[in-house]
C-alpha cells in the first residue's frame, strides 16, 4: 500500500481555501496521512511552490513550510497549527521568508501549485538547527522509505 496525504479543506489538484493564503488568515491547512510504511521512525513535511513567480515562466521553487521529526503517533496536523502547538518532538525548518512556521500562498501572478510532500524516514533526524529545504533533503538522503503528495492551487483575485 502506498502512503496517502489528504486535507479535509481541499481535494488534490483543487483550489485551496482563501483562509490558508495571504488573502485570508494565512493559517496552515489541516493535513491527514495514512498507510505509513513499516519501518518508519519519523516523518518530514515540505510545502513548496515550483511556479514562482509566474507559472508561465517559473524561475524558482518557493518554500512555504518545513517540518521534520513528526512522530508516527501523529496521523495528521490540525488547521491553524502554530509553532508552539507542534506534536511533541517535531522540529521546524526555515521557509523562504527566512522564518519558521507556515507561510501561506501569496502568488504575484497566475494560478500556482502548492506541493505538500510528506516523507516517511527510517530514522529520527538529529537537531538540524532550523534547516532550509535543501539542508533537510540532504539529511534525509538514503532514509526515505515512503512519500505522499497533495497538491493545492491558488490564484489571487485580480492576479
């Protein structure tokens, strides 16, 4: 069975509600996962946008959220999660606003895709001291035993 990632707030490849964006409350979406592979010791989550700044001419991938060492007992994350409310043992990385925590979609132009990627790891990672996405991916090398993905989209009104 392959690992699954879903949100009660939006379907895969569908529009994300405004409350999860800079035009709403900028609150993190609820996420739920299932069928985590046997041998998994921890989970990591990366949310990014490969369409920045313009989907017609993307120039970079913008990172919105980085979490790692999510415990296996957690079967998801509630909506509006703040740093102090993370499951015990969870560590945060830096997003492309150079801060920890969730940063919602705020695309300057066009409809962007937001990839929510959940990784099952065969280890619990050491404290990486707020790694960025590249540093976390490097630390995960050779330890990914499963992966699931959920894509949400968003286009700002009038953009």
